[in-house]
């Protein structure tokens, strides 16, 4: 279940739920003045919380570590293709939007992105 590095530029260490040390793949792109933050699940190389389970905590930590304005971020979760026969491991991208309360990101909503939508976000540099 190897995750190819084509999905991320760096491994990002973060504190998951209950401050458990965790890791994810991270890529940040600048698109039309917005920061597109793509977090990738790295499965067995992550000793802690998944990107989905950590969601808002992870976004807060990325914005803090990378100096990003959370109001100017498009947050994407990637479940990469691991070449498994199980459909659970098929490659999927989700745009995640959060409500904010007392500075925390809560109540995530997920929208699965089509291949066209993710290609436009990743490859469109206008």
C-alpha cells in the first residue's frame, strides 16, 4: 500500500486527535491568489490520526506553520491510489469546507471533486 510521492511535496508532521503525533503528505499551490492546500493520507506511514479524522486541527496547524490566511485557503483531502483491488483505496479528492467557531474549524462538509475539477485546481496556473 505504497503512496507515490507524486501526491505530495513534503511529509507534514502534525498533532492529531489527543495530540497524537501524526503525518500526512502536503502540497500547497498558489492559484489565482488562493492557497490550495492538498493533504494526502499516507496510510501505514502515518502513526496517528488520519487526515479526515484530524480535519480542522490539521488545517489550523498547516496555516500556522506555513503562514497561510485560513480565509484564503481551498482545503483538499486526497485518498491516493494504492493499486489495491479494494475500492476503499481508489484515488479520490474531496474539497472540505469548515464552519468557524472561536477560531476553530468545525463541522466539515465534503464535496468529492471530479477529475476535471481536481486537474483544474492542480494544473491551472492562471
